[in-house]
């Protein structure tokens, strides 16, 4: 249903989206449980993100936010409605907590005092297992106490009379206070008849410690003789302490590493200017940039950031747009040119009229798109979600079976116990939960740094399957800035009059060709005024000028208006087309009066970009409304096969061209920048908008490159594919780790201490692999 029909029909209100912060999730099982619980509400669907500790919930009209929060609480977690950075807040302010993807909450394993302390010290959504600041003291205590426990237990030469009691006393704070986050989260989940990774850890650690405590209380003299006793005492104090220490170390390193994954978005959101110099009654007044209003005039001196999106009203300069576009060359601007907030004025003084402020600015919209992409869930993540939903209960069953089977076939209590504990410790599904969202977070953040916006995680899948890319010629492959090359008079009219009449009739048109003609004509002479102006999209324009009916446009447009084109006139047109120019007809009083030849220049990097697209397995197609000769010349210059050129395509024909390719079995990407490209961008399997284009085109696209270089399209596709590849690698190793680790542990071939280290390392490995995307180069 369209937006307009929805507004006009109050009986069918549309659903709305609620964004939540969720505290206490520690693994993929937590994510699955929250999504499943919310999904049981009628009309509700939810996508929960583990590393961001957030959820995007679609709810029907009439359902309150409190109902959603209460449902999450009933699942065993705490929730609150997120203060969205797009609700009128300024993305340019680094102090906006909601705009910071690291605005954090501690997990279920923290006390109220820790919540307060954590909020002060380290706000990081990325730290789903606890913030680094909160985990540090627990890790330090665990490490200090675990070292002597391990040394005493494992090296007979260091053992002394009743060393077992000392080991137990030293291990007690480790398995209680240091391991408290695991125990508390497990208890909360148990109250709701659920289990997560914390359940496995808590049971395993507690079992190892309690088994040892029972054994030493049953025989207090078990270690009375120090190292002189025969064999190893059946005590596992060192196992419980070492496992807790390794897991805390893993979570600490994981928290530190994941905080870097959100750095790119945090850097993006902090780019905006903090202050603006506004002209009020001719006097400059310094105000916070967030207080700027639309149509206010503000001053930008050399070296200053432009406070918000606007249009230059006075002055000329060069603007460094690299912060947003990734392109290093400054862009020249003068009166009437648009400028973007957060870019840097490098030379002259500018007066700028604000056109968009606050949440409407380009920087804010970039932040919104990146945040939405990071909070989303790629289809590939659903596999991990389905597995994690049943994973923990299955592991508990496997651990029990391992213990029973060892007792039945071996009869050795120690071996049975060790194998069962190792199964519990090794089988952490945490890496599964991190595999997709951390990769997505890092990839989209890096893309934002390179001036690339990925609208959602589905786009990653789309880039993998695309095999054909349709390139709009003007503004994508070429500069899109036409210039008049020649004026050819055909009738008893001078070149000057042809140009003067053409400039006058085209002055009422916004088409790039019209603007080029008008600019050139005005430089030659003053233009007469026109009356009764009318235009036909894709055809041409007409008006009354000095008593004459003047038309300018395509040959078909002239023929529609009963203007005959003679054979010599056609020959003149063909001669211009063979030169590789775009020729526009000018007719006066029903007779072809002349031609105006224009030429566009090919962008410097288009040839190499198209070569790179071919190397990536994509078939480039050139699409243009220009004639076949011009299109063929451009195609030859950039390396596109003549058979892959669609010329003389009207605006409405672009959609048909994409549909035709799709009907032939191609999976099509489309790159364009104009309003007339928007339908084709929406029709394509993957729409790519050039950021120098219109808002309509950008809105219709799946990927947006903020610059105007075709090379950025190559970078965008390559980075999207690299991100998807990283996510797949993460998932493979997470699955492989569990598939191999659990059987090895069940067979008694894995010490629980090594299992703990391996489990902690798996999560760190997944995060570290994702962080490699931060070094992706264009």
C-alpha cells in the first residue's frame, strides 16, 4: 500500500518500527530466544543484533512500546526504547549518545553498582559479554589466584602437605566472584526455563569445583603428604579456575576488539562541525551547528568545516569532500553550487544558505543508512540462528550421555567427569552469534569511510549473484557536463541566430543539454525572452520568440510538430554523429534551421573501472539516450563490447532495458544518477546510485557511492563481496570448531582447561577476522 493511500485510509494504519536496547545477551541462543518470544506476539517481527545489543521490532498499530519491553523482560533480559539518532538529533555531534553505536549496556552478570560504574567508564554496545572496564577487575583477580592454583596442582615438585585445601581456597573467589557474570546469567535464564552459553559455562565450572570440594571433604587427608602421594589426586580446582580465567580473558579481548568494529561509524558521526557563524542583521554570530535553521546564511572561512548542507550564496572556493566521498581532489564551488555539511572549505570565504539541517543532512542520512545496515540481519545469519536455538539443550544432553557412556564402558569416574565437563566448556555457540553481525558492522563501517553506503545486509547477498551491470552513460561513465562544440546553420539563418534562438528556448529547461546550450549562448550574446513555453520529456522544447515558433530537440520531436527534415539536413546530422557528438535540432517556423553539436567527456577512471568490473565477472552494458554513434564511441573508449550498447533509449525505456536483461536470465545491477534513472535502479536486482546524483536516485538504490567516480562502484561491489566472504569464513570456522571440538571432548581427548582456552579463542578469532575489513583498500 502506498504512503498516500495509507494516510487517506485511517482504518488501516500501517505498522511501525521500534528500536530497542537490550541488556544481557551473551550468545546466539539469547538472540534466538528474544526473536522467538517477540515473534509469538500477533503481527510482531523482530531482528535482534548481538554485538550491538539492539533489536529492530516491527509492531502493528495499537501495540504499545511497553508491551514489547515487557515481553523482552519476560524472556530474562532488560530492554529500553532506543533514543534514535534520526529523531531530530544532530549526527554531527559526538556527544549524542544515541548516535554512537557504542552507547552501551552491561550484561545480566553485573550488579547495580556495576551498571552505574560501567555507564561511566565504558559505553559499548559491542561488549555483549560485559564491557572491558567491567571485566578487567574480575579478570585480574582470576589471573592472580589461578596461577598458583595451576602451578600447585600440575607440578608435584611445588606441592606441599594439604596443598589441595590451599588450591580450593584460592579457586573459590575465582569460581564465585570472577565467574559471577556466568552464574547470574545462567540463573536468570533458568528461571525462564531456558539455556544459553552461560548455562554451559556455569554448569561446567561449578561441577568441576563442587566435585573437587566433595572429594576433599570426604577425605581431608587426600593431599596431606604433599607430592609424596601416588598418582594424581582427583581434584579439579585448577580446571575450574583456569577455565574461568580463559573465558574472562577471551571476553575481555573480544570486548576490546569489538569496540574497534564500531570505530568507523563513530568517526563518521563525529565529522560534523560543532559551531556555525551565522549572519544576523549583518553581524556574525557564533551558534552551535545543531541550532542552524533552514534558509539561514552562515559564513565558512578557509580551513573551516561547512556546518550543514546548503547552497553557496556568495564567494567561490574549493571544497575537500574526501571525508564523505573518499575522493582526494577538492571540488570547485561558486554561487549556486550545492555544498555538503562536514566537508572542508580549503581556500576562499563562502556565504552558504542552509537547505537541510539536523537529521535531514547528508551526514545524518549516511549515519542512518549505516546504522540500519548494521542493525539488520543478512539471510545467511538465519542458519546460525536456527542452529543456536536448539544448540545448548543438545549439548547438555550430549554431556550427560558422555558421562553415562564413560561410566558404562569404562567405569572410571574421573575420566567420565573430565569428558563431560570438557563437552560443556568446548561447546560455546558464542562464535556463531558473532560471526555475521561483527562482520557486517565492520564492513559497513569501512564502506562509510570510503564514501559507500550499503542500504541493508541483503545487499551483500545480491552483490554475490550479480553478473551484469548496466551503466547510464551521462554522469556515470562520462562527466555529465556537456559543452557546445559547434553550431551548424542549415537554412537562411546565421549561426548566431541559431544559437540565440536555441539559447532562449532552452533557458526554460532544466535538462543538462539545455543548460550547456544556454551557458554557451549567453557567453556570445544577450538572449531574447520567450513565451508559451512547453516541453516534452525525452523529446524537446518549444516557445514563441520574437514572433517565431522555435523548437529544439530530437528529430522525432520535430517530426511530431510537422517539421520536415530534408536529406541534406539528415546528412549534416550524420556527419556530426560520426564525430561522436550529440546533435540537437533547432527549427524556426516549421523549418529545420540548424544543429547544435555538444560533446561530453569520459571520466578519467571509467576505462580502468570497467576493466575491473570485467575481472570481477560482470558484463558491462552501456545505456544512453544518445544516438548510436555517440554511444559506440564512448563504449569503444572505455572497453565495452559494441553488442552491449543500448542507445537512443528514452527515460521510460531504461526500465524495459533492465527487464529485458532479466528476462534473458541475467542478474542485473544498475548504476545511475538522475531522476530518470530511479525506476531502473528500483527494477534492477542491485541498484547503485552515484552520490553526485539526485535524492530520488539515491532513495531508489541499494548501494550509494557518495562520489561521482565509477571506480567507487567497483570498490563498493568488491567490499560488499569481501564482507560477505568474511561472514562466510566466520560461520565456517564457528561451525567447524564445534563440529570437531564436541566429539573430541566426548572421547576424553580434550582437557577442560584446553577446551576453555579454545572456546575463548574462537570468539576472539571471529572478531579478529572481521576486523581485517578495516584495512580494505579501494
